[in-house]
């Protein structure tokens, strides 16, 4: 089934600004057809690499709307607050949230927008590199907690007044935590390099599969908390059936998979480039009563082979695994390999390399991102 054949059989989009919003590209396609297209695209990418159609099933998302637990809203030089217009990085669709965002995020979005208009603070001009307010990032968890991070330029105005104005948002009962994050550069990114906690602890917690995870402003966490439970169950199932006693989790992040898998293996180890994520992984492990070792280093550089794992789990970023990491896997030849991918094109590339020594035993897709072309794919491989 080609992309064009699916698009022709379209329905009315739940997005009021579908023609101009650059967010949900597939919201006009009926959901069942989205699932069929994703399955077709996964196997199409495998075929292009000379591989069989390994993926025969796709698990639907628990919710097709209001599932996303993090939204990054842009504040432009005119004080408009919303998502960017398609193909126009400088243009913001004012008062446009998103139908896939958690309902609490949508409610808080309107409060933040009203505050932005009345606070009397300047707005960042992305061409002139002047102004104060840049982004409002809102996160929500299944535990009912919410986190607002306001990204601003370094204050050139009255700093105490700016903080006082932002503290007004802390009065909202719906907000668990508020963080003021200062970006001292002109880079147009929704992160800062200096954080000040204005309310709460500066983080929230989420619970998936009976395990609790702290989430700070810039921590990576699965954007679909309910879907994350399905993904976690599938990974734990694949890893458990693969067997083994010692597991290394490459690209482990804050320990999302590492911590539950510590209940299934005698020894578990996590490797992750981002030091902040490793710090959070250690905290998460301690809070869940889990014993695991974590290392802050690139997966392609760390000497994880010395840990003598019989099972390796990889969950690389959308850009995929580094070639040296792939070669390390082929050289070490662990008995079992669990591969989690959010980019099926990169997955096909990596499987075409790994097939030198590995055979695919199982593969399944999980739709974590309704109304977008993205999908998670979990693969279990064994040494051939």
C-alpha cells in the first residue's frame, strides 16, 4: 500500500489548523489506515535492504487523542503563543495547542497564553535576537503531576520583576512545579543552560508498569505514557524469553528499560552518553529499590564487553546506532539482542548489517505516535 493510496482515503482532521500547522501530518487519515500504512512502511524499508517482511502486527495506541505528555510551545516576537506554522520557523499559530496533547497540558496552555499577554515582559525576536520570553514547555504525568518550564533569554530587564511575574504562574493549583530556564545563547532551542526552580521540586514523577520515574525539564521520557506501558511490557517479554543472566542496556537514558529488567536478570548495566540522564537513572534505580550500574559514556566507546553480557538491549535515538557500536556488537557476539527503534528506516539499515551474525526471531510494531508517520518497532534477534 503506497502513501498516496492512503492519503486519498482521508477523513476530516480533528485539527482546526491542519493546512497550516506543521505538527500532526497524518491527522486527516482514518486511524485504521494509519496503522496499515505504518506496517507497510516498516516492511517496505526492510525490503529495500533486501530483508524479509518481518513485521506482521502493529499494536494500536491506547488513545488516539490527548496522549502526548510533553508539548513545546513557541512564544514569538509578537507575543503569539502556540505551535509553529508549517514551513515557517518564524511564524506561530496563536492560541493553537494540539489535539494530541494531554488535556491538562491544553488547559495550562491557555493559562500561560493569557499570562504571556498580561505579564508585561518582552518577547524574543528570533531574527534580531532580542527580547525575553522564548518558549513554554509543559509536561504532564500519569500520576497527575505537571511541570512548566519557561525558557527565556538572560534577563536584561529588571530581573526581580521578571521572576515575580513568573511566580504568578506558580499560584496555579494545576501546576506541580515551575522552572525558569535561561538560555544565554541566541540558539533557537527550547532548552536553557541555567535553571531556577520557582515552585515544587523542579521535576515530576511518572509511573509505568509499577515503576516510578523522575522527569526533570529536559529528561527524555516516552512522550506517550500510556503507550509506554505497552512498549515496556513487550521489551521485558522479549528480553525474558531470550533468557540470560547479564544484560547491558545501551542508550539507556534515565533507566526506563534498565530498571524493570533488573527484576528479570541477575545483573544489569546501563550505558548512556548524557551524564544528566545517568544521574537520573541512578536516582530512579534507588527510588525503585533496584540494583543496577550505570555508565556515562558513548555506547561505541564504553568497554561494556568486559561486563560479559549474554543479552544486549539497544534503544538508539532517531538517528540510529553509530557504525562503531554496530561493529562492537558483531565483534562481541552476545547470544541475544533486543532492538528498540523509533525510526524504521534506520532499523532496516542496522538489521542489514547485523544479519551477518544474527537472525530475527520476532518483530512487532507499537503505535506510540498516532496522527504522525512515526512508530516504535521492537525486534528480538538471536546469534545465528
